[in-house]
C-alpha cells in the first residue's frame, strides 16, 4: 500500500470521519465508508507507541497490523477496503520523533494528521494536542519536518482561539509549512461539546487560506445528511469532519437517510467479528451508539456482556461470531487474550498443571450459587477432599490462576481481566477435567475455545 498525494484536492469536497479516541478503529472506519464517508481518520496514536511497533501482514484477516513489541497489543490495523482513504492521526511534541513514527506507517495510510487540538490533560502535560497551540514555532517545526520527510499529505487539526484574528494568524503560519489541509474545530481549548461552535472563526480561516479548510464541531446541529451540507455552507469550508454525530450513528453519512439503530449496530458487529476487534473496544463503540438506551432492558443486558460473542448474541449474531472465531483458530490465529501475553516476560505458575483453553463468561451464571468456584467447592466437599486452593499471578492488567484440588493443579491457558475471573476460569478447567462440566456444552456456549 503506497500512495503519493501531491495536491490538496484530496481534501476538497469531502465528508470525513473525525479522529476519535477508541472510536476510530477499523470496524467503525469501514462502516463509515460503507455509508458514504469519503475519508476516515484513525484514533490518535501517540508517536512513542508507533515507534515500538512492528509491521505484520495478517494473512488470516487480510490486514496490515502494527503490533506493540513490548506487550504484543494491537496498535493499528488497516485493510485493502480503506486503501487511499484512511488518514492516521498522531500525537506528538517533537519533530524528529514525529517523522520517525510517521515513516513506520507511511506506505499503509493515505495521509498523516497531527493532533493540535486535544484538550485532555494527558496530551497537554505531554506537550501534545492543544498544548501546541501555545507553541506555534514548535507546531510549525513538526509540520515542516513531516512535509519534507513524507511522500503522503500532511495535515493538522486545531481548535480556535478566543479571537478571530489570533485564529487566522495561527492557521496562516501553519499553512506556510506546506501542509495539504487544516481541520478547524470551532471551540477553544477550554470549551466543551455543550458550548456553541464558533462557525464564524472557521469561516474566517476558510476565507484567509488557499488550502482546504475542514470544518469540525457541528455535531449538535447535524441530525441528517443535509445538515452536513448546511454546516459546510455556514463555515464556507472545503470539507466537513464529523465526530460525535458519527460516533452515535455513522449512517449519518448516508445521503439516502439514516438507518435504524439496530441495523447500524448489527453491521458494525459484523465488521468487529470479521476483523477480530478487541472485546473492550467493541463494547465501547456500541455503548456510545446506544446512548439514551443504556438504561433500557437491552442496555442493562448489554452492560453485562464482556466478549464480542456475548454482545453479538443481543443482536442475534452469536452463531456468526462463533463460526468466525472457530475459522480463525483453525487457520492458526491465536485468540486476543493469548496474544496480549505472547512473548511477555512473566512469572510461570509452578508445578505440573493440567490446562484448558477456557474463559469465564459471566452472563452464563446469573445465579451466584451456580458459579464454577461454588460448584467446585461443593464437589470437593462431597468427595471428602480439602478445600480448593487458588494461586494467582498478574501481568500488567491480566490475571491467571491455578487451583489445587487433591494432588493435582488446574488452570486455564487464557488470561482474564480480573483475579476473580481468573479463579473462575481455573475452576472451569478443573471441573471440565474431572468430568463435572460437560466439555461439549462448554464448547457450544463459548467457554472452551478449542
């Protein structure tokens, strides 16, 4: 995947999915393209994170993956469907580091955008995001370095100042660095979504610059596709970038009109399954789509779901999810929980251990009296054995337990997100090995992954 964009026309007359933390991952980007978005931005990726990555071609998913070599976590994933349409946004405070990070992904994305508008404390303290608005010379140095060192277009995304004049002055200075476009969020660093968007300041920038200006911040007024055009006209911008309105319902990009929410969520989940999206990210994205429905019966059931399969079951896609995961495993792809710890230096559970690739699915045990640990305790008492003894190790935010029953040790080879869940999965491994739990049933409900 290699691109060369020499003209700013790439950013003219476009409707764009904005960069959003945890939202702008591959499934959401692909669905936005399906519904009519012209360009899709990734979530912000910090330069240090990219510098730890290695590029891998994933033949099973047909993707290009960038994997953090320190913990084997997935940092960025892209595919042929979004070739020439995905722009990667980086968070940076250093020109040299920015270029090194951008070079890692240069051949797999259509452009690089520098985040100069994020008001979050993490970004500000690191000298990134909106902090760069207070250091225009550093901001210009970063852009100049990227423009000179990359073959693909370079852009930046800023927030406005309190005055039109100060905003225009900054944008003119940034544009002189040779960037292909500039995205302007019409709120100041201190303002939040409940504040009005300053369309007049975006309009002033658009009138002052010859490069494309991308208007952002109008989600409160965008409820249908026609509203996108109205926002473009109001700001006199070349293009429009949509964040929260797309986060809530990316069918906002459809010229034919928005789709029922269940249809959008179902389509999103299929992409999440197809591209093995991390469970937590899938849940976060769907949660933002549900919005006011989070307190509905569906929403409350959704809150209990932890895995992609459990979430898919709420939209009758659990069988689709299981079949896809089975296909991935048969083709040799490790599960997400195993990939998170693959290659990581960690303490080993001592002694001979009987292991099973199983996970604890909380929704399968609505009655606490049926929990695996409770079942195991009942079984050992019935058979005159000593109480089960659990030992747990932790690596970063993942846990693995071993349970000793009689003279044997049992454990799940998968890692869990909490100590309690790790103990439950160890109990499942024990109960299945002892024949108390039926292995066929555990495979059917997704507990055993083999």
